[in-house]
C-alpha cells in the first residue's frame, strides 16, 4: 500500500473535521506575518472590472445569485 496524499487524507475526513481543518488553515493564513505579493496581472484585472462597474457594463449580483451561478 502506497502513501496517500494530503488531499486524499482530507477527503476521507468527516465533514465536521474538514470544516475544523479549513478554519485552522484560514486562521493560519490570515494571521501570517508574511507579505503576499499579488501577481502583476491582478491590479490590471481589478482596474478593468472597476471601469466596467462604473460604466454600468458590469452587472452587479447579490450574493445569493452569485452563489447560484457558481454552483451551475
């Protein structure tokens, strides 16, 4: 029997344990003192999106509609 990847091990956890793990990872990542440098393209994409929102050509969805679209 070979070694399992972290992803395979996590997939075997019960849902409650997965949620606890996710919360622990998020807390660790958000409390990190390490600076995170966004990729160079990120600012450009955000500016383009902001321009579309300001011009009215970018639709603004409420959170429930956005989740529904992401699920389908």
